[in-house]
C-alpha cells in the first residue's frame, strides 16, 4: 500500500513539474516563448512596464510623472482592478500608454486549471476592450510564472523582463530602487516595476518609493540619451 502511495505521489509530482516549473524554466531562464528585451540595435531604447494596477492613487501619480516627460510605457493590469477603476484605465489608454493583461486576479498559473487561466485572461481582455475599444495583445503572468497551456496559446505575446528593481518592498526606499535601476539598465532593457502595493508579498506603500525613484531615474536616462518606448515599439 505504501508503495502505491509513493508511485501515485511521484506521478502527481511529475505532472505538476511538467505543468508549471518546466514551462516557467523555459520562458524565464532559457527565454523560449517569451520576450525579455526590446529591440535596441544602435539606439539606447528601454521599456518601463508596470504590474498589478491600476491603483486609485499611485497610478494617477505615476501617469502625471510620465506625462510631464512625454514618456510612453506599458501597464499590465489586473482585470479586477481595471473593472473597479475604469476611468484610470481610460486615462492610461488616452495618454498613449499600452495596456496588457496580468490575469483577472493575481494568482499563480501553476495552480490554475487551463480553463481557469483561459477565463482569467478572456475576462480581463473583455474589460480592457470595453473601456478602450482595443484588444490587448500582450500578457505578463503574475510573478512571471507560466504554465503549460500558456505556451500553446497564440493570441497573446508573453512579456517578461530583464531588469527587476524589487520595488514591491519599501524596505530600502526610493534610493534602493534607484540604485538597482542604474546598475541593471542597459540598451534594450525591459524594466519591471509596480504601481500597486496591494498584492500578496508587496508593501502597501511601496509604489510611492517607485515613483520617487523614477523621478531621478528618468532624468538620468534622458540626460544620457536613452529613449523610453512601449514594448510594442
């Protein structure tokens, strides 16, 4: 009997590994089925991306900052938040930023069935389309973790990142975020940031440190002839 339980447990573990960890390893480590950089060629182009929003306070503060520098970025929004704050989604779109999908709820794809994942994406896409009259074409999985069904869908491009500023934590403040951005950014970088601190593992006030760090980082980049682009550019 014990042997049967061990065999069943081994089979279930193997299925789980093939469903979640292996696809995530392919996309994050080996960069298959996903985009980690923007085309830079000889130009110093970088892409700012923001996850987990919109937030009723922080997203608007961020949009004000971006507007003051005429910078266009990409937002990967949660469908539940977009549904709650449609006017912010409308502003993001009207300000010329790109909107992608970050699931309806911030849940790990490893533990979601193919049907549930499909529902998460389609529900969020429908909300975005209703507000902006545009179909989202880009997807960033929560925590950057995909599962097997996502590798075989062809409608959305999976966008990951090459720079992570750890800005979900307020522990090191804006100075820590700014330092990591300076040390990691290079031509072609896709930079992962957040405009909402309400998700699991994040500090609620973390986005204000992100915005303060960005004020200095944007000035630094512009002085060094960097160009900010949306990930579809």
